[in-house]
C-alpha cells in the first residue's frame, strides 16, 4: 500500500513499523497504530486517505490476532508502555553512546531520529513524562547537529553543548536504520551516559533520610576518629575480633593477697634494744578490669555509619538507573544491567571505595 500524498507525515512511523514486523511485532504494531490514530485526528479525510486507513486498520486487526488475544503487551497499557519504552531507550542509548565516543556518523543521526519516533509512540498511552519529552527534543536536535557538522566537513561535537565527556565510555553496537534493513536491538550496550543538564528526572515520592540510631560512645582507651579522618568503611557484619558476651568476672582475675603488716618485735628483756618497725610492704596497684564490649553497641555503631544521608535527587537518579537495569534484563543484556545497578548503588553512596557497604 502506497501512502497517500496527504498522509506523508505518517510515513516515518509506517516505515519503522514495517522494518520491525519480524524482529519486534509489538513495536511494529504500535508504530502503525499510532500512525493511523494520528492520520484520523489530523486528516485530511477524503476518499483516498479513507481507503488507505481502512486497509491499514484491517492489517492491524490481523496482526493483533496473530499476536494473540491474551498478549498483555496489547491488552495491558502498563505492559505495552514498558515494552515500547524499553525498546526506545535502547535505540536512544545506542546512538548516544556512539556519539559520546566520538564516532558519530550519518547512521548515528538516523538512529537518533528513530529513537525520537519510538519514544513518541508512548503518546499512545497518555501524556509524556518530562524526561521522555526531553529525550525526544534532544534526539531530534542531535540528529540535526550531526548532519550539519558532516555537511560542513567537521567532526560532530560529542554530547550536549558544554557538557563534559565521560572518560572510558564504551560504544555499543549500532542499529541499522536504512529503509532496506530492519532494526535489530543490539546484543550488548554499555552504561547509559549522564544526560545533559537540561534533562530532568522526576521524583516519584518524597524521600526522607532515615535517622541513624544513637549508640554508646567508645571506651576511654579507644581513640575516637578525628573529623578530618575518612569515615570507616560501612559493613553489614560484625568484626571478627569482637566476641559476643565478653563480660569479665571476678573469678577470672588473679587473686591479690592483702598487704602484710609487720609488727615490731617486743624486747624479751629490758636490756635488749628495741628494733625499729620495718616499713610495710608496698601495696600492688589495683588491676583495672578489661572494658566490657557490648556487641549490641558495636552493631548499632556499624549500622549508624552504614546509613549515609542521601538527598532526594540522588534517590531519583538511583531509581532511574535501576529502571534501566530492569529494561536491560528484559533483553538479556546482563552487562548493561550490571553497570546500571552499579551506577544506582553509587548514587546511593555505595561504591568500590567503601566496599559497597560491606
């Protein structure tokens, strides 16, 4: 079916849907469904356009029947939204990684445009989140910026304007977006780069930092760390050298005999001189029992140091990276899931420097 001239504005969505008909029928269905809905809303309505849309609707019904009436990606908006979002983010990520690695090309620009189209499909389920809208705008701007640089014979500038580039960023595999080749999600992608400063991450709820419990001060003979010293590594286990229930008893202490007082000897006769009294034996210094180590206090202290204060912005960032990790797992992309989870932990204050809180 040829797209009527009056409906040429839906051509990009139809094209993406046709490219993915075999690789990802769910995304293919929603791309063409979105195109039909857009055409019905915008028009124009005439004999040619109505005939085309009627044929396209019949085709979509057939696809829906092939996918199955119980396919939750079609019948459940939450599942459908998650499926489209996961796919769109992977396409966006693929282009963004390639751009930030300094390897932007015409194909990178096409990938950015495709990402903007796939992200726009989320309008099927309602209003877009601000973060998604920002990604759509960024993708379109980045595609135009790359093409402009190539036309001028210069290397495209990686990332957003004025944004610092991350060191050691790995580039992922590329998605071919040419008209004669279907889009294939990459088998492995690297860590999602830091979005530009104008990207906003919505905070799903008010997060309040948990107040650390109070704990007993250390024994007098233990020197407390100074304010300039780095905090101790957070740990979730009790140190090996702390033995539970260490309570010294009097029976374990050495017996100290009382001091012996020497009485002067009395003279048997008046003619014998009286010997002066001998000085008393020195009294041994009292033995100070070892301080009692309370395991509960130790554990409470450990718990207090292992709960860093996290600001709401860091919590929102951690939730975002955890969400991307789940998206990667849906595509069996273990490498990306691991990197995203590590990034989420780092947002919460846990990293290799503090042994991830252990």
